């Protein structure tokens, strides 16, 4: 604490960006407190193998990597706490946030590393089956295994959908890819891969109208915009890969954001429009969105926070 129980550095979020910020902030003696959010470890805990994070030549699972990052942050004294920041007053001095609507925390600097979340179609039965682990997923790599030898559908036409469709095609008997336009957004190379995978059938100009099944997915209703026809397709797994939404709603009206809700930072830094508030990781990055780039900006956030504290005379 800097004074009167005011934290020198509060970190919100526990993905690679948050934990890397914590490692640097703790080693700089900022005594950081990190709130994990509802998914400690962030999006990487929903993946299996991570092969592209430097330093793991044999690859590592997402959950194991996040445990390693957490342990490293704690080794230098980061106070890691489970809890969700539900409200923030970033313009007050010191800045204030509320954890789970009750506990009030004051801090001189805040590093926002709240990441991004998968988008869903918003269909009632999609939500119900997703909540009940009934075969609706936004992560083919995490859940594809459960549908080995079965027929599944995936919605989306970006690089994620293309990558996940080809991943699923290796495990599943058949993959229906539901594309809402007559072309894909994915890179040419990814499109080529999809088009050359014999057990992927693309349903162009189509939208999912409903997901069928009481306890588990039994099929979907797909409508073709051109013919106006709706048909039932029997599948046991339903994957959604239509992009992500940054977890920044609680900062709206305070932090400058783009039209999608990604926090805007001063180029080449993690500085936001509010002095002492820094944004790192996927909450401020819609372009790269990699664990290693998130970790890199996490480091920058801690260094920016340290310099800001020195400038205002807090040591
Ligand atoms: P994108 O935003 O690029 O693509 C989302 C896709 O979902 C689009 O095809 C979009 O359709 C479709 N979509 C959106 N909403 C709906 C809806 N309600 N119903 C049906 N379809 C919908 O997201 P991605 O996650 O694919 O990619 C995000 C970023 O990450 C991109 O920059 C991508 O290049 C990158 N990426 C790179 C990878 C790699 O290089 N290996 C792997 C994965 C991602 P429409 O096209 O009609 O808008």
C-alpha cells in the first residue's frame, strides 16, 4: 500500500497480460494486487496445447502455462485474489474499483488486462445447451475431442472458424460450416485448407435458426437466405466461431474505446486517456491477440505504471 490502504498497483485480469504485468510490477516493488475475474487464467485455460509461446519447445497445455505464470507472479509477491471487478471510478484520485459489487479498493495505478470473450449467436437454445454443457462450444480445440467420429456444425467464416473447422475435420466424421455470406472472411490460405478438406461441407448464405435437443445437441435448423428454405441437419456438436468481444463494458464512458469496445492506448505505450490507468492484452488489441503479444504489453503496462508512480512521487 502506498498510504492509507491505497494500493500502488492494481491489476485486473489473469491472462498472460495480467500475470506478466504482475511479474514486472512485483519485481519493481509495486506490491501488486491482481484480481483474477471469473475465469482465472483467462482464455488460455480453454485451450489445450500451446505450441507457439517461446520457451516451451515441446509445447504446454494452456492451463499448465497459466499456472506457471501465476506461480511466477506469486514468487515475487503478487497478491492474487479471486474476484470480479464489477464497477470502476477511474477518474477519482485515487482510482476506485469495487469487487463483486461490495469490496471497495483504491489504487494509484490500474492495469486493465480484462481480455476478450467469445461471441455467441444469442439463440435461446444455444444459451441453454451451452450453460448445461450440452454440446455447444466456442472452442473446438478444447471440446472437439468429445465429438470424435460424430457429425458437428461450426458457425463463422473468419480465420478462427476456418482453423477450427479443419481441426474438427480431423476428429469428426463430418463438419458442416455455416457461412452467412457467399464468401469467407478468412485468409486465402485458410480458405484453401477448408475447401480442400473433403469432410467439411460449407453451407453458404446460411444462418442457424435454432439448436435442437433437450439435454444435448441433436441437430440444428439452418436457413438459406437465397432459397428461403430452412432444413434440419443432424449434428451432436455445435461450435460457434464468430469472433470475440473485449471485456471492457465496466470502463465505458471513462476509458476511450473504439467502436468495438477495444481500449485505445497512446501508440507505442499502454497509456489510456486517464493518467495512471494502463490497458494491456486483448482488451486493447484486436489485431494480434496472441499470448505472447499479450504478455509483451503486460510488461509494458507494468513499466508504464512504475514510471508514472515515480513521476508523481510514489516510491
Ligand atoms: P472475425 O471477426 O475475423 O470473423 C468472424 C466471422 O464470423 C466472420 O466470418 C463473420 O461473418 C462471422 N459472423 C459474425 N457474426 C456472425 C453471426 N451472428 N452469425 C454468423 N456468422 C457471424 O473473427 P475471428 O475470430 O475469425 O478472427 C479474429 C482475428 O484473429 C482476425 O484478425 C483473424 O485474422 C485473426 N486470427 C488469425 C489466425 C491465424 O492467423 N492463425 C487464427 C485465428 C484468428 P462476416 O464475414 O459475414 O462478417
